[in-house]
C-alpha cells in the first residue's frame, strides 16, 4: 500500500491511497467466487455459470462492491500507519478499481490543528474589576427576606399603588371584542411595578373584586389591549425587621446585626466568584487572541448543531442562516479555547485522580449529610462523574495559569455597577 498525505490547511488533510493489485488479488477472487456461487440464469445450474459470462454480466457490480468494502479497511490501515486521528468523517473521492488493476482513492478529512504556544509563564497580564458589597445590597436583600415572610391581606376598599391584583386577562380584538382562545387566567400583577406603572397603573386604582378594567400593555410589535376581570385585591403586609425575624431567616443569626453580616459575606462571596470568572475570561482571551489557530469547520458545525438542538428543545424559533451568522464567532472562540486548553493540560502534565474525585464528593456529603444517598447516587452515574472530573481539572488548570498571571485588581463599589446598568 502506498500513501501520500497532503496538508490542505492547518486542519484539513488529503490522503491518497493506492493498493497494488498483487496484494488484493486473492481478496477480490474470494468476492468474485461468492457472487458466482449465488448467480443463477436459465440454462445453468446455480453456481455453475461460466466465469466469462459472470464477468460480463456482473463484473462491474462486483468490482464496485469490492472497492466500497475494501476502501474502509485500507483507509483505517493508512491512518494507523501514518498515526493520524481524524476528527470528522472523511469525504471519499476518485475511487477507482478494476480487476487486474490497483485500488486507489482519495480521502479528505480534518484533524486537530498543531498548536504552537508561545512562552506564557509570567507573561499573562490581566485586569479585572472586583466589586465590593455596599449597605444598599444588604438593604435590598433584607427587603426580599421581608417579602418572602410577608402576610397577605385581602383589600375590599379598592386597589392602591403597591397592591397586588389577581385576575383573568382577556386579549381584545381591534373592535373591542374578546379574541378567541386568548384568555390568560389567574394572572398576578403588582401596581406600581414592572409594566403596571404610571398610566398603566392608574386604570386599576380603586378597583375591587368583580370589577372589569381595560388596559393596553406594550407587546413585541404593538400595544395589546386587555380586559381584566379582577378576582382579588391583596396587600402585602411586611413583618418587622428585627432580631426575631433575623433568627427565622437564618439559624446562625442571633440578632439582626448577625444577619446583616451573614448577608454581606454571602453577597461578597458571589461578587468574588464573578471576579474570579472575569479573571479566567481574561486569561482565556490572552491565549485565544495571541495564538494563531484556526477552528476546524467540522467542529464549528457540530457546535452550531448543538445550539440548534437546544433551541428546538426549548421550542424557541430561529432561522438557519441567522443562527449561523449570530453564533459562528462564539463557536470559533469556544472551539479555539477547547483546543488550547487540551494543549495546556498536556504541557502542564495535569490530570485528576480518582482519589481527588472521591475526596470532592466526600466534601459535598460532609456539607450536606441529609442528602448523602442522593449525592452518592448522582455521582455513581458516569456522565455526572465525568462532568465533575472536567470541572475539577478545569479549576486545577486555572489555578496554575493564575500563578503565571500578573493580575491588576481594580476594586469598585456595587454602586458603580448599578450606575453602569442604569445607563445601558
């Protein structure tokens, strides 16, 4: 067997394979004899048709069948001989074979591109903002806890701003008639919040159980008219924010000051996780933007197929051409990092042992003893165990890359973050 490997681009290879007739003559003869034994025409017993007639009537079909069956075998042998691992199914062209002549074909396929990493130790520069929790964050969290522990009081004197209304929302046609099959039953709204502010709130003020209210609400393209049948008007009665409520909210809090401290620590932990993610993203950008690397087309297509499948499962409409246009750059970025990450793991000699994996699972059980059986059952499943393995290996890699990085941390209050969000 002769092979000739050509590099089309950084990830595409063309493999020309030629198998000499001498090495496949016996295989072909076996194929021919099998076909001859099954062949039957008038005037001859089955399997006794003269070879010349079989070749005349079936020769081309036998040759084509032999070529199709043989190329997979010799393609695999060629890959093994050249120590190449394709990442997609090859496209086969120029398949040629006739009895007495060589078998030849061309296979084109993709491989993971060769990656040449520059020296990155102590050369990764990162700038990331670390947001610091403020009193306003704590006050917002306390307000949410108050709402979660509130009592509901039915109002009979008429709705006011801040009250809740439960009712049926019937969409109306342009002529004011109910639109068939478009009633939203038992909906819950709060006056003065979300869509129901200003003029949209005013029409509900004073409404009582049994009243009907007409309101227009902004839709995707235009305002939608509704007739609302009010079933109930309710007021949220908030509990006093005191030591007793604090103990109810968190068993580790002895008083309100303890609860505020716990809340601040929780908020800061969440902000620090966001900061860590931002640092990691900057590290990823350092490699993706500074290493010359092309994402293989087959990997991009598989990535887009996964997005398409996800959108279909969520019953979210999309257009094929727009999907590719909107997600292709994301696909390329993620695939480049996937390939770079594998290379970095190899260079750093990183792996994850079963001891480390089982240790992590034991930590989870220690922190959630009441769920021990569920945790053990969950991680007995191979997919879940593999996912944890990947997460831990990923963390280990970033710990090492962070050691190599020069990180400039810019601390800002969450008040700055709120201002930025308000200006968007």
